[in-house]
C-alpha cells in the first residue's frame, strides 16, 4: 500500500525551509504526527530552532492532558523545548493578541474526524479570526478526513451555534481540515493569508485505513477508525442521559443505560432495516462518566459495510426506539454543555430542534434522515469549489 503524505510530511521534505526566518507558532495535538509516527513539535523544533516561538493546544491538550470531554486545561512551559504552551480550551478558546504577539505565521496541524461536533475545526475557525485581526498568516498542514468525502445529517441552524458547531455544516461534513479552512475564510470574509499545505496521494473515496498512515488517537475517546465511523451519529447520545460508552473500551460503538433491555431493543431496531451493520445486544459497566459502576443494558454497533453504513440514520433510529420503549426512563440531558448554559445539549448537537422533536414524536427515522440528506447534499455542492482533492 502506498502511503499518503500529509501536509506535515510535505512541509518537512525540505526541512520546513518555507518557514525559516519567520516567527512561528504551532497548534497541534497528539495525532499531529508524520507518516513514521513522529510528532510535529520535535520535528519542527529541530527544523526551525529559535524560529519556533509559541505552542497552542486544543481540547484535550497539546499532549492529550485531559481524558474526558469538557475538561479544561491550563497552559504550561513545554519541558522538551522550553516554549510556552497556551490552552485553547479553558479560559480562552480563541488566541488572545498577547498569545499571538511577535508571530508571523501560525501553523495548524490537527487531525479531524469528519464530524461537526468535533471541536478542533472550531478551534481552527477561532484562530483564523484571531490571526485575521492581528495580520498573522495561517498555514494549515492538511490531513485525511478519516471518513472520506461523504456527507450526512442535519445542517446547523445558526440560532444553535456553540463550540460543537459554529458554521452551517452537516453532521458528517466530508471535508479535510484544509478544505474546511478555505471555506470558512470565504464564508466569513476573513482578511487572512491562509495557506493549505496539501496532501499527496489522498482521494475523497479513501477511508483512513487505506492511507497507509498510522491511526493515532486525536482524542482519548477516539481510539480507532471504527469509533470515527459511528461518531457522526453516536455523538447525539451526548445529548441524552444514555451512556455513549465512555468508560468502556469501545466508546460510541457501545451504548445503553441501566433500564435498557438489550434483546428487546435489538428486536425493535430490526424493523428499521438499517444498512451496513450488525447490532449486538450486550451488558456493560462504564468505569467513568454516565452510569459509572452501574450495570447497563444496550448494544454494540458493528459496522460491516462501510459504504452502506449511515451513522446518523442509525443513531437516530436507536434514540427513537429507546424513547418509544422506555418513555418514563429516557431523558434528554440538561445544560450546561460545551459552554452553552441555556439551550438543550441535543439541540446544539443536532443543530436545531428537529432531532429532538422527531424522536419525541416517534417520527420515522428514515424520513427525517432523508430530509437531512437533501440539505447535506446542497452543502456538498456549495463547497465543491474549495475542495483540493478528487
């Protein structure tokens, strides 16, 4: 298998010569590695020396400091380089002028998972805003969308903007970080010098395990590509009191609650004829987060046909059936959630009230998903001009 070269690999082909003599900041996280699993920070520090001035980290940290979601972290001095490392998931989510002071270029190297809820793309948006205001160039080192170029799910209603959605994109957006950055600049009219260092060898039809690249967890509860495959639908579980499998070894693939009867749920879901999967009834006991230490009933989603599998439809159907079968026990999670203190978490995750109202009313998940798919395709057509790969 021929290995895809990421933007980091391409940048380092000439030891990052295009950055020498410029004062550089680096925004990265644990998955910011080259094709040999070497991290961007020591590689760029070796190539640039004193030209590398400042470090930044998104949610979960530059080094993966925080295990769970919605846990803030504080900045520190990086022990390997002596450079200041600023947190963009804490007191500040947008770089301040003081953080950016003295920089000519902010290099962004973040592995996304292709879902609107994943906060790294919104950290990029806020960096674009901040750098536009300070006249600082942004260089995005592009990486594969692990899910390829397919789109699925509801488009965000801007009335429901939050840190799990700051622009009108679908739940599964089908873009790379670099492409999304280009579109965000055009959408918002940012006056910023954005350069995307593109990949070599990646195509939109490729899922991550066909790239020849190592999978490095971009966040602690994204351990495998299988997790990423279900995530555009499974993250909706965070808007409920159901366990989304955090505290197990298969987060987002496993779900349930103490009141769920596994066999009854799987039998009810068979009526929906969901494509590309096997639903396996099971019991599990989360070690942390929702229902920690309690025996839960539920299921595991096993994806057996990646092309046919529809994560948003699948988890919409799961929510609908659990709500129908156990109406007295099923609950929507209450705020706060990702810095939103008023709107329901399910509404900011789904990008509006459509999902919650559909589940509460028992609407056919296929009908809801089909309407969303039409909207998602409009998005795909609208962003085609910003796509860098065939």
